C-alpha cells in the first residue's frame, strides 16, 4: 500500500506541458511527412523536433503505428543530415513499435535508411534489482506496450508513459534504452498486476454510443408497441360500446384511449432522446 501511495506522488506531467491528443499528433505527422516528401528539410526538422518534445505531453497512450511513423520520419530526416548512428536508433524504434509498417513510397529504394532497416534486432536491457511502480488500476507503458518489468531494447529511444486507472497519461518522457527514471522503479520483488481491462479490452467511444442509442431506441419501440396495442384495444372496445353501450365499456374505451395517447407521447419523447443524447 505504501508503494502505491509513493507511486501516486511520484507521477506528474511537466508543468509546461499543454495537453496533446492523438488528433493533433496525426495532423503534425501528416505535415512533417509532406515536408519530407517535397524536400523542405529545414521545415521538417523543426516540425519533428517540436513533435518529439510534445509527445511527452500526450494525455493518451501512444498507438504503436503512429509512433512507428514518427520514428521512420525521424530516421529519414537524421540520415539526410548524415547522422547514420542516430538514424539507426530511430529505425530500431520504428521496428520495435510497429514492425509491419513499411517505408513511404517517396523514400528511394536504395536509400540508406532502408539498409539500416535490415540490421539485426537490438538486444534487450533490464534494470537490475528493480521492479516497476504501477498506479492502482493503471500501468507503465513503453512505446505503447504494457510493461511488467523494467525491460527495454538497448540504445533505442523509447517513449515511456504512465497511465492512471482511467487510461489517462499522467507522466511521460523519452528514455534511452533501459534508462528508466526512478519515479517508475521499486523493489525487485514488487508484483506488477495484469494489464488493466481498459487497455486489453478497450471500448470504442463511438461503439459505446451506438450501443446506448440502440438500447434506448429499443425501449422507445417497446413503449410504442404497447401504445399501439392499447389503442387497438380502445378501438375494439369503442365498436363494442357503439353496439352495446354500458358504463363499463365507456370506462374501458376512455381509459385505453388516454393510456394509448400518453404512451404514444412517451414513445415519441424516448425516440428523440435516443437519437440526440450522447
């Protein structure tokens, strides 16, 4: 329990961070890729520098595909500056984060970054005599992967993120290899729980909204069906009352008619609510 409290106190995003979401990151990736494609290297360099800095301010977990795209852009940009060592490091991150992602078509077939992509996989490194501090219900993530131990590919830039029990990133930074910060490290025998359900079995907000609306529409249709049945009963009772007027039939007709109308209005209201409510 003590380590949970300590972990909660240790995790904090830098105060200079403005919240960054995936939508903004995708726009930045598209802009920097276009600059690289047309050869505006100075512009691309500035964009990628800014993106690298701001990725530590993401409030969402970094999807592996987006991180792979960024790493490949970074590798290409640094190779244009003839920094093969740095380019190789970003190529390795691209392979770690999203191994199935290929190079854009505008990267020449014989470009050196493609050769770097055929280098051996990096070896893994681990922090000795240490375990991971994990927020209650949250997790520690490296390049979008849930970590159960302080293990990472050596000499590769990694995006380390810590998320709370709602999946919101509360701390993040770039680390080199297995150089994990003290804020995420604890005793070696510290048990790391399984990945939280919000990560292993995420619910798409759009799907959840559709399901809620579907359930509300079913309720509205059920009320409408009851209203129609009651109106049918009132109609039949009205016919019987016309042939044999009695106080009992009049009560049935009036009650069924009012009930059907009330339910009909309720069904209409439910139908509108089902469509407009989130």
